C-alpha cells in the first residue's frame, strides 16, 4: 500500500504538470518531503566572497546533519573544505608576507577581537615573536593538510571545530587586520592544544550572530 495519501499525491502530480507546461517551476522539496528547504542566509551580501562561500557551505553541511541526511552532508564536505582552504591560504598570506624580511612590525592586539577569538587577557601579556609566527605558519599548513584528509574521509565533529575556528579567524582578520599578527599565533596555539572554546558548542545561528556583530562593530 502506498504511504502517500491521495491529497499530497494529487498535489505533487499538479506541481509536476505545471512545471512541465512551464507555468510554474518545480520545488525540489516537493519531490523529497523528508528534505526540508534550507533556510536562506541573509545579511552576507557585503561579506568578502571567500568568507561568504565558506559560511554558506558550512550552513549547507550542518543543515543536512540536523535533518539526518548524512550522505548529503558528506557530499557537501569537498566544497566546504575548498572554501576553508582558501581562507587558510589568505590567512597564511596575511600573517607571513609582512615578515619575510627584516624585523617584525609592531602590532597591537585589539582586546575585543581577542575576546572574540576566545583568547583570555592573561594570554596577551607576552607579545608574539618571530618564532611564534613561524609556528603559526606551520600550523596553518598542517590545518590545510587536515582539510584535504577530511575532504576524502569526512569526520563531521572535527569539521565543525575546524570550520568554526577558520571562519572566526577569517572574520577577525577582516574586522581588525592589524591585530591578526599579534593574535593569530595565540589563537592557533590554543586551537592545537584543544583548549576550551565556547563557540564549539554554540549553534550555527549563535555563531553567525557573533560573526555578523564583529564585522559590523
């Protein structure tokens, strides 16, 4: 016996007929009622392209997981990994290029951005030195390598943690670029040491709200 009751079945047939005649585009969710339409993200129009792409890709993956569509979530991983890799590459350029030659330029750590990155005040007492920046660059390279592995063998818990960290650091770079040379090494160290970070347990909506707030401060 069909599990589709006459009402919904008839409605679906009408939708398909209308689509074939060109009278109305077919809603993909009508073909798969178990896959609810994804809520559209708003307020990202002015965001840098790579950052917006990463946020949208993460939203797609998490929405699929929340609606028990693991295969869909797995298929979204390569696009997310590519977007995050672009952000990490940009962060590497931002952190590394000014220090190829000569003495590191003096930088000031913005306290608000430090808090946004989960860095406690006591961790700002010692400024980042040349060795810290070299370590940070190596860590960024390692994170990009991890993304390649995760793209081939998805681990969604690890991806959530890595995407949250990468997007947040990219947001901080966009909001306060002058502070990143002082803050990124500490943020990367805390990440590799798996120190507690409140954003890891926040919902996507909560994270997005803090990202938007930081970019518009």
